[in-house]
C-alpha cells in the first residue's frame, strides 16, 4: 500500500521539475522526510500531500484513498522481485513536462504509445524515465528491447528474433518457442493476456517492425520509440518530440556543464539547435575546461559555420590525434561494448594508453561507461565516428580486434582443458591480455564477451578476414558444454569452411572437419558426423598429427556407440589409445575414459569398472571432465550390477563436479543418472524432481538429441520399477523429439518402449 502511494508521490515530484532540496523548501518539509515519503518508508501528513499536488499543478483528491490505505493499512512484505530489463534512468532529466504527463496519463487510458522524433532528441530517455515511474502500476514485469532500427553497423532485430528474446524474458524455454513468426506472435499475446506489465520497444525502424510485437488483451502498456511516426498502426497514441524549449535547454546545459558560466547561453543553444544530445556533448566540453567562458565555447561552435549536426565535429576538433583516432576506431566495434584490453588491440597500442584515451573520451561524453571498465557509444556518436573518415579500410583494425579475442579464447581453452589441438593463427598478438588465471576467471570472461565474440566473428566473415573468422568459429565450439547451441555453432563452422579451404593449411581444414563432425554427433546426425570425422582423421594422419588422429577415432567410437555398435566402438577406441604418445597423458586418459564407457555399453561391467577406476585415480584432481566420465561409467556399472545406492552416490559426485566446472550440459546428463538411480531405490518423487532439473537445463540449451536420450533411460527405469504410465509418457516424449528433429537412430528404442508398456 505504501509502495502505491510512494509511486504516485514520485510522479508528482517529477512533474514539478524541482530538485529535492528546492521542493522541500517550497512546501515546508525537510529533504530527509520527502526522501522517506518518495521511497515508501513513511506516509506523509495529508497537508504535505496537498502541498505536493499544488506544486505539481494536480488535484489532490484522487490521492486521498491511496493515502488512507497507506496510513491505516498494515505493513506488508515487499513483493518478490519481477523481471525488470529497463536501462538505468537518465541523470539530470530535464523538461518534457507535458510529454511526460501525457505518457503517464496514457498508461491509464490506452495500451500503446509511440514516441517519435529525430535522432538525439531524447526519445529513449523519456520512455525509460516514464517506465521507471510506472513500475509500481505494472507489477508483473518491465521488459525492454533495443530493436536497433537505426543503429549504425548493426542489422536490425527482426520481429521473429525480437519475439524470441521477449518470450525468453518470460522464462519460456527454447523448446516451447515456435519457429514461425505468426506462432511466436500468438504465443507472446497469450502470455501477456493475464499480466500487468510494461514493454518498451526502443529504436524501431517503422510500423511493420513492431506490428507483430504488440499485445492483444490484457493490461499491458507498450511504449515504442522511433525516428519515424507510426501512422500505420491503429489505436496507437503518438507523442512527438521536438528539440527542447529554450528554458529547458538552458537548464539542461547548465546542469550538464556543472553550473553557470559568464556569457550568452542562448547563443550556445542556438548553435546546438536545442538538441539534447548535442547540448550534453557541448556542456561536457565546457565542464572540463574551467578557464573557458560561454564566449569561448561559442567561438569554437562558430568555426566553420557549424550546423547542429556539426556539434560532434566541434567536439572532435578538441581531441588530439590519438584521441580522435581512438574515437574513429570505436565506431567500428561490432559488439555492444568493449573493454580497455580489446580497445588496445583494436588500436594497436599499449593497454595504459588505451585506458587513458577511453577515459578522455568518457570525460567529454563521446563514449559512455555504463559499468566499470565497459565502454560503449551512443548510436549517433557511432555514426559520427564512422563518418569522420568514411574512406578508411576497417579490415586492419577488425583483424587486430579479432586476434585479441582469439588470444583470450586460446587461454580459455587451456583453462577448461579442451584437448584437441587447434592450429589457430594469431597474426597480430595483442599488447596485453586480461588475467585469466583459473577456470572460473576464464569462464567468466567468456560469458561476458560472448555477444561481442559472435558479433566480431560475423564481421570477420563479412570482411573476408579468413584466418580470424576460421579461428573464432573453431574456438567458439568450446562453449558447447556450457551453453549448448549445437545448431548455431555448426552454422558458424559451415559458413567459414570455404575460408578454411582458402587458407591452404591442411591442419586447419582437418580441425574444421573434426569440429563439424563432433557437433553433428551431438545433434544426432550420425552418418554426417562419421563422414566429417573420417575426413579429419585422414588429413591429420597425413600431417603426422597423431593426437588429432586419435581424437578423431575417439569421436568415431562415440558414433559407433550411439549406433548400438559397442564392439565397433571398443575397437576404434583401443586403436585411438594405441596411437597416443606416452607424454600425452591427459589425452590418453580422456580416451581411456571413453573406452570404459564403450565397454559399459558392451555389457562388460568388470572391464569398464577396472578402466574407469584406474583413470579416475589419476585425473580426479587434474582433469575434471575426464573424471566426470569415469564417475558416470562407475555409477552405471554399479547400477547394472544391482547396486543402486553406489550408483546414486557416484552420480551425485558427478553432478557436484559438473557444477564446479560450470558444465551445465554435462550436469544435466549426471542429473538424469541420479534420477534413474533414485527410481531403482524406490524414491520416485525425488527422481521426478531431478529428472525435471535435467530436462529444464537441456531445454534451455536447445539440445533435442540429448533431451531425447535423457527421456529414454528414465522411461526404462520407470518400466523396470513398475510405473508403466510414467514410462509411457517418457517413451512418447522421446519419440516426438526424435521424429521432430530427424533423430532416426532413437526412434526404434522409443517405439519399442511404447509397445512394451501398451
């Protein structure tokens, strides 16, 4: 109840346009008391509410009822947190009183508002500010999506992809999100029908860009921002923004400049065209020049008879050559943001120099620092950066940036113990790399930079930077165990296969074929996987790469095992082990762990346990991924020999190990083993819960092959323990997944299971 009143009081404060101190003085209250009222920590006396309404020019009577409820109602616990994707509210929000009032009023009377206006006029700032004020009125979530309709160097987010992102924000797993645009739109409308939420669709290209993103029924408030008017959308209330009125523009300038200076502020504003972004940039220049007067700034603005858009050029003219070069290069960055290490590589300069230049650019508001050490550019500034030298070739800078990411990813590869040799070429070694001293730091870096890595990869493909695009495509596959996404990773390898062939290095081509085969195996495309893996093996053997050849045989053994040819798998894996040189003990242990799994499939539990136990003793502390396989084999062997309790203990050790290594994909597999063991111990309710955890992880990862293979053993365990109905459900689930995704090799097992329970 207090939160409701606090939200309405905060709106009144914003409508007054006054600072907390000025407002407290005007209505005869203390600043600390007002702060408590606006945050909901205390309920103000009714005369104070009336005074606030008077200051805002509003009728106090509608607030009487919520004030009474807040005053008399019991204290209640705060509601559980809900999804809030809104960007940080703009500091020193100035003016826009009429537009803000219209937007807040519209939230009570209509479902969709479209804010239009020229670039840099403050559309996003107004939308985000209003959305923050309205959060208490829409308690089921605040969703934000930048559609990149006018972002230089970025493809716009198409409606189908936008709907995927929005549905994911509603916590829908990938398996529930349909492929078609119409189907996604229908599901989006259905999910919103019972909610009260805000949806902010920022930077839309046109009406068609957002038409399928609009809700149907329900209490949803959608705010669209665009440089184009949405005249083609029926029932949408428009709010058009012009440049700021002179009084508001002056206030914005003075606050952004850190106070008044001698001179004619109106001349500055005229040169800036009262455009908010231009005003902020010019004011930042003045703020950091204590000796300047407004006359000095005007003189700079007059040089060359600058137009409004040239305010950026004016700011650029104040940069020294190194700062200006960095500004131009940052305009080429394909991702959302960048850190100092990547900026140093982009520019080909030492890290300390890059940090200094980035801070210089932040100081003059040519670059933003939304989080410590992370830098990004506003769309208009990115455009200005690219226009500063439109004939420049972006290739060399992007090649340096890509080589920085390659260098970091090679370090990550070592930390997470990816054993396959990858002959990645780094043509431009970076001047410095971030500290990636252990596995946790390496994984944290990979998660932070993932979107930037994928954007840089796409740009290297577009620019034809073959060595970098091939290396990025290959190294990206090491994220599979944590992120899933076999389809996208395979597409990245396929699109760079011609580049790998152009490089003329058979080792690179062999690695490409190996990784393609490995991903096709994970996707259940076993015949295609075997073809690529054999091609890789032949190439590696020709190059004398015995480790690569052994790893190719190892993957082929896994294919044979999936095809229920356990004897063939054992033969291939024994051959692989025999190839490994004595000094490659980690590779040998990895292959022997896989051999133990094939022996398990063959039904030779004793041999499987002997090999797995021997390898586990040597790798438990040094190679957790290999140790995980050994624990899996030992647990399944124990179950096969009738010792369900030992099987459970070993499977739970594997789960804990995967959680330490952040391998969610493997964690799901181990959770499924836990569930099967629990079923055999008669603990069906616990088993169902652990199986559901495994399914949720795999659905989120978008891995239908592994998901189907998790349902099958669980169904068999249900059948073995007498629960025929549950077994039938899981056999059917596996059959539907196998049929829908072309996993033909799983169909017979699923159908056989259904026939046994019918």
